[in-house]
């Protein structure tokens, strides 16, 4: 059976060229020349006895045979990757890359990481923040498209804020955040009152516009409606496109911000922020752990996933107390 298989390098060249629909970009990914990619694919076509690409003047398209072969070839390569990943996962110093929304990474994840690194010193953790981990900040395929296009530096775990619908990947929900009004404790001691939600009419409203999908973005209009308040201009006040900036503005006493309670729980516990009203709203978005199936059971990944879920459960218990 193995004797009848084409050379692995030719299959890799085809998969990369088919994914990019470009010999040049495939060559860059595999660190070879476009000519080498072309020769590999020519040899593969001769081996199979069919054309895999339509070579147009300014474009490259898959033939019906190439399109039929690509999904199974990807599946086979994922199996190869899984086999290698299983071995790597058993080796001390296993590299684990985590990509998460920036404010979630800095406000929720980083303050807890010491517990994980202390329990798993063998894991070499790499954490990066990206707004692409928020649904609506990129193409509908989101990180799933990126995963297939960046195999050499592919993140192994995504923490994504969104719908949870990511076909072809293993997905586990962490928690659904709620949003409440928070401010610096200095505002409670200021001359203008802040005793009831109606008193927000005397204060600056801070808006967090991190979520681009307006249907899913928590709004002051909705919060005030739940609070039974009218007569407050819910659109007034500064808007920030990053939760970290909105949190910083609230900490600085600029006004009252509508923020994710889990992300500011540490600031509230430390007394740097207060939540003057026991009123919150929720959206349909949640935080999800998203993993390619090929690496989901790798020991380092499984350990981090289990730890994340335990921390998420504990976080929500403390927020709801």
C-alpha cells in the first residue's frame, strides 16, 4: 500500500497550494521556491494521471479531481499531526500557545496563571491577545480560517468570545458574563449623587464598544430599561473600542462604565471599583475554549483545558455570591 502512495513532499505541496490557491504563497509557507512547488505538483499529477489545478493567466483553481482529493488529504495530514502531537505532549517542556481576547487575557487569565504554571512547570506557555477572538471582529470563519492558513505557528487553544458555533473544532463553554454598572469609589463620595440608577443622569456614561456586533453589544439603553429608568441620555458619553480602555477610564473616575463583571471582579474585590447597583444584563455571547480536534487530547492541552474550566466555575461562583 505504501509503495502506491505519492511522495509526502508532493502531497504537502499540493495541500498548501490548494489552501492558498497560489504556488508562491505555498512556497513561502514551506520555505521552498515556487518552481519547486510547481515541480512537486507536476510530479503528483503524473503519478495520479489527472490534473489537479487549472492554471489560468492570473489565477489558480482546483479541478474537480483536486477539489475531491483535498478534504481527505487534509484529514490525513491532521492525523499525522495528531500522532506527532501525542508524542510531543508527553515530552517535558511541551509548547502550548493560547490566543484570547486582549482584555480577557489581561484582566481574567493572567492574574490566575500562576496557579497553572506552578502545577504544570513542564508546559512552556505562550499567551497572545487578539481582537479576532471576538465574534464579528473578522470574517465569519474567524480563527478557523486562520488555523488552516498558519500551520507553522498555529495556536493550540483559542479562548473565543462569541456564539460557540465553530464547526470542525472541539468547543467547550467557560461562562456567560453579565454586565453591570461600575465606577471609581470616588464618585460615591462626590457632590453629585449616585444613590439610585436614576442618578446616572448626573454622571458621564462610559461605553465599551469592543463587540462590533451591535445586537450583542451590551448597551446602557438596555441596562437603564431593566433598571426602570427613563430620562437619561443613554447614548451620551465617551466610547471605547477596547474593554481595557473603558476599565481604565472607570478606574480614573471619568464616569460610570457598563462592563463585564467577571473582567472587573478583581478590581471590585480590591476596592478600586464599585458596583453601586445590583442590576445586570446578559447577552447570548459566551467565552468558549476552541481547539482543533487533532490536538485536543494532547496532555498539555487537556491539562490547560481542565484548569480553565475549573477556574471559570470558581470565578462565576465568586461573582454570583
